[in-house]
C-alpha cells in the first residue's frame, strides 16, 4: 500500500503552525511527564488526555446541563411569546384610550 506524503512545504507550514500555537511544546511536556512517571499508567492515552485537560465532566453532569439548557430554551420561548401577547394587549389598550377626533 502506497503512503501519501504531503509536499515538504505543506509539512513545514503545518509544523510551524503547530509550533506557533504551542502544540509541540504542550505535547512534548505531556510526553516527558509520561516518561518520567514512576508508575506507568495502565491507560497511557487516558493519562495524556488528563494531562492535556481533556477530561470532560461525567456524562450525568453533561446530561443534566443539556436538560437545563433545553428547559431554559423552552422557558425563554414561552416568555418571548408572553411578551408579544402583552405588547399586543398594551397596544390595543393604547388605541382605545386615544380620543377620537370628531
């Protein structure tokens, strides 16, 4: 199977991009920390994720927050509808209170 190799200029641009963004330094630091770790972690990928701060919240927390977002969106929509109705009522009462020119 033939391997595709990006042209050297593209590879070099990508490497510079990663260096400027600090990705290379961060990865190097994490890999050094893994190398220097006394006890080898049973799951090195998980160690890398934790070290990089990629550990997410527990799925129960995520689900609870998603539910809260959905509830707040529904509440917001209901309040917007109520606001429209109240503005329409207010406009109606303003028109009734205006003196009619005869």
